[in-house]
């Protein structure tokens, strides 16, 4: 382990609130000691997830909570191993100088000290731009299906999906097809409905912009929908309760809509809602499942590069524009920071 100081930048906030108002870019010297089992990564790319901005805004927590030492956001990045604690890399396939991606807190900085267990080695063929998009979205997609299919008997034949043009939605479709499920994909815009079958196979893509889309779903599946996954929330959860068969299951992994849901039919029909979040992934999975998810992230990045195209890269000087782009209407592609 070396002891040299490194200079760089970090994104930090000292209070919760509107990300454009509270986030700051600071110059900083990185000279903190590396703890047992930890690795120092020189970050090259980091993705901005919508959930990152929700955490900064304290959407699901107390916005008055003090942050005297500040908080560095970000959960996913790609980079290079610069240093490691003694023994941290033993028994792994990792080495100093190796390109890696990681899932750990504090990703939005030039140098991040993270647990060695949070890293996955990157093949040369996988670019940094793609590598910083694969881990969290793959984990969420696989966890959504894992929770949805767990202990379901009989196993469903199809799956009803909302938000299928999103990054996570496309990955859910990809893994659902691998599971032998028949996706019924819902999108908001007709042009997205026309484009999706060319990205991933499957005949049933239905636009929800106009009236009567529920009838189109029923023409495909009748009353035989026992599993649905939702990344929208609000009125979409209400519509799912009308489309699902009695004792059906919904896995909810997002809440893009800011409107309430009518949950009356959930109790009347004996429906189940399961929440899926990246924040409980480690508690909800076995070590073997976590290893499989990390390997699957690299594999899907290599085999389905088209799912990660169209990303938009911003410098730290363009942080405000990057934040705005995350939730811009009609956004295509993920938003990436370069360090």
C-alpha cells in the first residue's frame, strides 16, 4: 500500500434538498488511510441514477437531518485500482492497475475507497461508458424477477411490465426472456412502441398514451396475468390491480409518477405488492446470488451493448446540466459523469 497524496475533485452536499441547489464540486486531496479489506479506485466514469437524486432530495427520509461532514453521492462507477490494503486482493481475480466497476456509496469523486467485495473486473472489450451503467440496473432487474418469481406456483407464463423503454425496463425484458417468460411491454409513446421490438424480441408492445390500452392487454392475456412489474407507481398501480388475476403479484421498483394509487382492489382480489430496491439487495440475497448478479452485469454489458447505447457524458463543470438531463422529458440514454 502506498502513502502518496492524490488530488482531484468530489461532488458533495452539506444539506438535503434540490440537487441543483445543494450539490457542490470541491477540489480535494485524497490522503485518507485505506481500511482493512478496502481498495482505492481512480474513478473515470460514474452514472447518475434517478434514485441518486431522490436520495439527495431526501424524498424518503428526513430532509432536516444534519450533514456536518457532508455526503458524497453516487453508488456506481468504473475506474482503475490504484491501491489496496494489505491482503485485500488476496483470493480475488483483482490486481493493482486493473479496470473495474463497483457498487458502493461515495462514487462521485476522483478517488473512491471501497470494499474489495464491491468490485468486478472489466474485460478490455467493455468501455468505461458502458461499464458504469451495468451493475445497478442489472441488479435491480434481476432482483425484480427474483422476488417476482420466488415461490410462485404455478410458474407464470407471461409478465406484464410498465416503463419498458427505461434502462431497467429493457434489462427486465432481457432477463424475463431468458427465464422463458412472455413479456407484455407497456410504453407511453407510439414511437417507443414501434422501436422496442427491434431492440429486444417480443410481439406484445402496447402504448398507454391513448384510451383502451387495457383492452389490448386483455386481448393478449385475458385474465391470466399473475405477475406484473412496475417502475411507474401512481395510477399505473391502480390499473395493474384491474388487470391482474386474483392472488396476482406486483413487484414495484420505482415511483416516477407523483400521483396516488387506488389500492382498493389489492385487498379485494388478494393481490400482493413487493417492493424491490437496490438498498436492500445485500440483505435480500445470498453471497452466491450477489456473485451471479455481478457476473451477469458484465455479461449483459458484453452481449447486449445496444441496451447501453445513447448515453450522455458530462464533465463536472456541467453538473447542473447533467442533473437536469436525468429527468428531462423524452430522455434517451443514461447520464454519465466523467472524472
